[in-house]
C-alpha cells in the first residue's frame, strides 16, 4: 500500500435505551499517512472538530485480526483499544471534561490486500461504567490513487 491513503471510518451506535433500535450514523473520510512496521499497520490522520479551535491527531495501530488501537491527542486525549473478547477501559479527556470509556469487542475482522484494507469491529460501549450502546465500526483504507 502507498504512504498516502484515504481512510473512511463509518459506524453505527445503537442506543441501549431506545426500544425502537434506531441507530446514530457516523462517517469520516479524510486523507491519511500509512506505514507498516514490525508487523503492524499504522494510519495517521488529523481530525477537525466543528466549532472548536485546534485539531485531534489520530494514530491507528492494527495488529493482525486481534488488536485495533486508536490514539487521540490534541483537543482530546485517549487510547481506545479493541481486542476480541476483552474489555478495555480508558480515560477520555475532552475540552469539556473527562469520561471513562469501557470497550468490549465482540467481533473483529481485518482484511489486508495489496492496495487496501478493511476492518470491521462490533463492540459494546460503556461510559462512566454505565452501558451506553452497541456499536459497529467499518474502516476502509486505500491508496489515494485508487477509486473505490
């Protein structure tokens, strides 16, 4: 895969308290940098938060089919870890205060091809030790010169 890539992150959060099962969609498409080192894939990109000055630097680290990490620094500060059949707790610092995230990864699939990569993660999200939602995240990484 090339160094210059596009990353597409889409997801759905199904509120546990919503009997209707409505989902809250999220999608981000942005340029990123990619590299492979010591058996791990890394993707680095900046995120702008509407209405706030500054940015969030995101570093994604993917280790096979078993570990997916997102480290955020800048306006927010956290390291979110997704590992199948494990619960990872992390502090999430925001401009408005800090919260405790609990992430229980139920399933994860990573497909690596020559010029692109797909990651699918299904997880439960707790905030401040209270169940919040069931979530699905899809990450697609491809060389900038490729059309999807």
